[in-house]
């Protein structure tokens, strides 16, 4: 297939793993048993991706507690009452709050990548959380003896190490999850927060060479959790100019769920820089209806009216279960949508003659 296609990241956890997580939390099974369940889930996830013909795979984030908080897994110095993220259906997610410094990652993405590579026969990509998201851990009233500037210095160092470790371990690409970009405009229409997010992310990205940045991507979507979103009501045109100001080589842009894809594609075409490649979302994880390969094909062909095929790829709009406890989408529905994306992209490539 000459049109590349990649998953975004998470796949719903299998029932055995979900039951094991509950049993471990209740003290009914030990860590060794849970680790074996994790490994089984990763092995099965990669095998299913490969059986569907996916040219690039992920571990489905089976081991992560969530796409956003994996660096905090096991970290002390946190309080539970951090930033609240409200979703359109009324439910919330809440980040923890840092209570002391210095800030250090307790877990790095390289460990997930190496565990996945043991099972994969095709390239593996690795999703990481953008430093801008973790900047929200710092409390508004500050931390005695650890000012925000010192925290951001530490955060930039830790984020760089997380990305660099995955690149050095052989990740096909490292994808920064930047769902807070669109949300920031909802919380601050002046875009001051968005500007600070872009500046922080570029502070990290600028530490990499142009060749390395060609393997670093940024994913944007309006959030996806329990079949709801947190910022789909924000006009994409408000975000996209700032998005493409990020110094990354690849962008994964949610599009399948957009009501006016032509408007979004025209904005992308006007903003994307010559060295940047765009993967457009062609399946919607929030929608329980499974797309057909022909629907995917037509979405790709529409995108090709705005972007040249040699700079175009496809992806899912977002992960299918970015938070470990999200069971709103079944594992089988996710695989059906992955199949449609892979097959539909191939149909579009054939139609485009590439």
C-alpha cells in the first residue's frame, strides 16, 4: 500500500485484562499474574493488527492506565484534586495535582515499546503524552520552593527523554497526543493558554534534528472518552494555524467526525508546511456504527482533492479507549473499524494510482 495508514493508539482492553485489573486492585491476584495478563493482551492486540494487514501497529496502550497519566504511574507527590476536564455528556476526568518537586517521570514510553516489539513483525509506533498536557499538573497557587519555571524546565527535560528513548528503541514514529489543544480554546478563547502550549511543545521539539522530527508526529482530536468529546464544539479553524506551527514532521488530524470536512481540509491545505505530512482520520471511534471500506475510500479521495497523495495518510480519529477503564466501545467494534480503515485506504490508493 503506497498510502500509509496508522492507528492512533489505544484499543479496548480484553475482558480478561479488565477482570485482572479489578482483581489486582482488590488484592486477589499478584503483580506477576497481572503482568502475564498484560503481556497476553499486548500479544493479542499486535496479532490482530497484523492479521488485518495493518502496516504499522501499536500495543493498543494495554499497559497504560491512561494515555495522559502513564508517566505518573507510581509517582509520589501528587494530590487527586487537579484540573477537571468536562465532557459533553456530563462526565468528567480529573488530573492529579503536583505537590512537590522536582518533577520526574515514573514510567517511560520506551518500556511499552520494547514490550510490544517482542511480539511484532511489522513497525511499531509509540504514543506519548505531550508536555503541554502534563504542564497542567502544576497547581495555580504554586509549590513552595519549586516555582513554575523550574517545573517547566524539568518537564521539558523529562518529555525530551521520553521521546528520545522511544526513537532510540526503534519506534516507527513517536506520536505526541495533543488533545488539550482544542480544549484550551474552550477554556481560554483568547488563546493565551494555547500559545503557551505550543511554545512549550516547540521548546521540546526543537531539541531534535530535522531527521528526528520527521519521525515525530502530533495527534489532535476533541477528546474521546465513553463515547463523548470535550471540545468538538470548538471550530477547528481556531486551532489549525497553531497546530501546524508545531515543529513536527507528521500530523494526525481527527476528521471523520467533523460535520464540514471540506472546510477543515481547506484550512489544513492553507496552513500545512511543505515538510509536513498529514494523516486524516477516516474512522470515528465515538460512533458505534462501523464504517465500510467504501466510506473510508471516499473520505480519502475527498482529502486528496486538497492534499497531494505523497503527503497524505490515514488514521483513526482518536484512540478507541484512551482511558483504561473506558468500555464504551467493544474490542470487536474497534477491530472492525481498523479493518475498514486498512481496506478503505487500499481502495483509495488504487483509485489514485499511487
